[in-house]
C-alpha cells in the first residue's frame, strides 16, 4: 500500500479522532498546547484507492523538544501514532515516510509509543502475585492474555531499526509513558455488575463514605487551587516531584477549549473540607483517571474510594468502554512504596495491561547518544 504523509490541520486531525472509538489523550491536537516547552505538529497518512479520492487513514501528534545551540529536535509521539499497527503489508509503508518527514524537520531522534497491548493479567492473578514472595515483577508472572500479534509487531520494529526503551515507564511514573497500566473494562456489563466486581474492601469503603456524608462534586477552573494544595501534599507523601499549578490551569484551558468533555475535575467534600480531588480525561469511549490528590486527614471516611466510584459511574453513564487508572509499578516487592497504589487499583476488579512500550529510532546517532546520556544524568 502506497501512503503519503504530510502535515495536517488541527481540524483534520480532530475529525480523524472523532471517527475512531478511542485515541490516547496525548494524541489529540490540544495536548501540544499543554506542553509549552515542546513544539507540536499534527501529521497524517493519506491513501488513494484506484479511481477514488485520497483519504486520511492515520494521524499523529508529534512533540518536538528543541536542543539548544545545534537547533535539532527530539521528535516524540506519546502513545502514538494512530495507525494500523497490524497492517498485513507491514509497518514500513507507515513508518518510513514518517521518519523521512521528521528528518526533514531536523529531528535527530524519534520516540513513539505504539498503543498496542501485549499482555493482560486479571485482578485475581495480580492479587495472588502480590501475595507470593517468589514473584518479583509483574512481567515474570504468567499472563491471562498474551497477544502473539504484539510479539510479531515488536520483532518487526527491531528489524526496521527501532530500539525498545527498556527503562521508560518502569515504575509507572518516569519521564516516558507507563508500560504497565490498570484498566477496568465496562463493555457488556451493567453498572451494578461493575460495582459487584469491586473487592469487598472497596465496597465497604464506598458505603463508609456514603454513611459518613462524603459528597463528591464536579469542580471548575476556580477549584484547581484546592486540587493543587492536596496534590502538593500527595507529592510530598508519595515522593514524586509535583508539577506547578499553572500546568493544570493550562491543561484545563487547552483540553476543554478543544472539547468541553475532554477534562473534568472532581472533589470529595466532608463537613466543609476538601479531602480528595482528581482529574478525569476522555477521548471517545476511553476514560482516564489522570491525576489524583488527597490529604492524610480523615482517611477513615474513605474519600478516595468515594471519588473513584463517582468518576467510574459518570464515565459509565457517558458511554465509556474502559476506565483507565493509568500507570502501575511492575515490581511486586513489599518494600516498594508504590505497591500500596497497585493494591488500591487491583481492588477495582479490572485488569493489568502491558503495552509494547516506547521505541526509539536514532537519526543522528551521535546526538541521540549524547541526549540519552544527558537524560540519564538528570
């Protein structure tokens, strides 16, 4: 199949996204507006049937990270591009013109994250693995689903000169996008069935929150500072570097300008105090729990379970096919401070998923190695 690639407008890109069931929130035009340190470009793949019109058959959001002095760029397609990853004709007709275009844009290296799930583990499998002292990492636990197409895709990428980023996203919160995530499938289930899939502790905590009078409400732009105060407290408690408030304000403005349903903010109130807050992102029928925050006070009224159940319920009512709780740690070591978050997500009764990961394609090998060394030292 002969494909032609070129830059496309935001309108063309959004029209393509609107005609697909789901696309990553990092592959819509507005995500480029969230990242002011990067330049952004929408690209599209076009195919013309014999005797027919040319049509857009693939799209991607490229983020360009400028390198000072040399005026070259790292080109990054987070959780993208959106193409036919299992095309019988192979990936060359898709990726070769992309590389040629990005090279012409002065990219020294390209990184992408194919949105392809390789393996899945049911909640019960993950729970048993956590309890097993011999299970060191999720990747070493036999999965409940292993897609041979994903393995074939990865081998094809290697033959085309792409290199797998073995470290990116390892703990679910690194500079790259998480390779392991936790998702709750909604398709074919009623809301009551989804609630029934929650573990006993989750169902008990939701009832505790209701009995204690916890109220979960949707917030607006003016509530972002309240969210941020809890987020800073969470960052200190969970040992990660917080983003600034302006980041969330920019995200809110950019995403909701593109689509009013793209981002939502939820806050859990109890006796006049905000105890927990979270953001929710939506593209098509895929919903993400994006950022969460909570205080250490009044944990006994279970605001975190209450806010998650409200978000899951709203996502279901809006037609979501999957509720995505994003990154989880791959390590099952009891000493890892992220294991508690994994246990919390496993309680939803969903599934852990492993994507094929992020892949690099050096264009200028010297600059690629220098940049990798710089990032390793940060």
